[in-house]
């Protein structure tokens, strides 16, 4: 690696503006799903810069740590065009003496894919590790590459989204009225925002709530978000799951053509009984807050649109919205607002007072963060005592 290549890598990593930013759900979602996909205890989204490797996001390890590049696998992976697979690092003379292999946690298996920016400069890696020796099939290596492309797009989006500030109102759904329920929402989107939002009542009387995001560069994210929303709206009256493959094929083709990744979380509720179901395509930013003080996060291990293995289908989960319960759906931008730095903070704030009060609180926070892209929807079933109000 020449000094000029290393300098360019460092410059691009710094331009991303994410070093030292702390945990971010859009990156943590990738490492969490990567670890689950390969059934390993450790996964990392690492950035290589200025002679260091920094763990921008981890699953199973300490986030934000930086170590000398010469001491870790990823300093070699970032120099390659293809993934690097090491079945047993204790047998590899390049790494057998490193602290990660010879000491704690005693790594044996490593698989990492380089992460590149649009100009081809490799800035980091997405990798998995295991204290047990392992091998990967060709299909496994392909999946690791697909997940790495997702990480690249998130990093590229991080660089691009700060350049755009004009507010877009066209993607905001119409207000929703649901008998026996209170509904409140806020959509703050800017040109370049990839937030997807839709809420409506279907012909059968069920409430349909959809929130998601598209990761792509520049205005392509907004255009693709509009395409995704249109595909969802077109299937408002289609039973859940019956048209899922066709929906994913349509959306997936558009996303693939634009080298983008999309996630969705879709909920359907019968307002009379409170019974319904939901499906999560790599989004995972939704909460079911119970009147009894309980909190359940709505997420599965299903991958985003276009990354789910063919024939795997989607996981459909039943839900009951009891009197006094509420659903809170949002996008990652909410976690950038003051006091809402993680999902637990969102849950605590949403549980205090009613859903409308939480939405108004978020509107106030947006005055402090005028560039934030935020979508939030709260559906609260009224207690039995005032359900007819």
C-alpha cells in the first residue's frame, strides 16, 4: 500500500463524518444481522484510517475501539478486492502471533469483505470471527459480499446526506383517523432522504402502517423511497404475504438497478379486536408498548429487501394491541435527536404521557435539528373506558 493510497483512505474515512459518533442503529443493524446470518459470536464494521482500525459498529465486542492496523486481520482485507477467509488463524503465520489469536478471545475463524467508496477506494471491512475453526461455502461468501455492499451504501449515504437540506413534503401520507384509537405522526424529510412512510385503512377496515428506508446516494434515495411506497400502496388490499414475493421482486429490481438497499416494517391491525400481524424486512425500528408498562421491540432476523435468500420467505408475527397499548414505528433519524440516542430512550420517552404528546415532543426537537430526516408514527388504542370518545 502506497502512502498516497493510505492518505486517500484516511481522508475518505474522515469525510464520512462517523468516527467517534457513537452507536448508530443503521450500522448496528448490519453487524447484528451479519452475526445472526453466520451464527457467529462476533461481527465488526471496521474503518481503516491513519494506521488504525476502528470498530465503527460491533456485535459481541466493544464499539469504537481503535487498534494499530498491523495487529488485525482487517488491515490485510482492506488491501484486497475480494473477501479474505481464514478457516483457522492459529495455522496462518500472518496472524498466529497476534493478540486476537494468541490471547483473548482466541480467534480461529475469520471472514472479512472490503468496503469501498464509489471511486474504488477501500475504507474498511465487514467481518465475522469465531473462536472455533470454520469454513464457508461459496454461497456464504456471496452473502458476506452482499452484506458488505449494504454496509458500503450506508457509509456512502452518511457522506451524501449532509449535503442536502431542502424539505420534501410529497412523501408525507395523509392524516389517519381510526375509531377507538389515537394516531399521530411526523414526517421530516429532506432531498436525499430515503425514508418510506405510509398509513391508511384498507377496504377490510384494517389499519396498515408501513415505515422503512432506502439507502442510496443523493436524490436517488428519495426517488426510490417514492417507488417503494407506491408499490406498498398498490397492495393495500392484498392479504399479508400473498403478494410478498411479487412485491419484493418489483422493489428488489429497482433497488438493484440503483445499487441500493431497502428495509420495511409493515403492521396490520384490526381496530375492533386489536389483533393483527407484522413483518420486518431488515428495519427493526418499532415498539409495542403495553398498558402494563411492558415494551416489546418489533424486529426479526429477516434481511432487507434484495438480501433475503431466495425461497426463505418472510417471518410473520402475530400481535394484539390491547386497550391502552400503543405501537411506535420510526426511522433511524429519530435516534439522532436530543435525548433519543437509542431505542431504549425512544421507548422511555414514548411511554411517558400519550402518543400525541410524544409526537409533539419530537416536533419540538426537530426545531433543534432542522436537517434531520425523521419519520415517526404512533397508533394508540384507547382504554376501554374511553374507547368511544
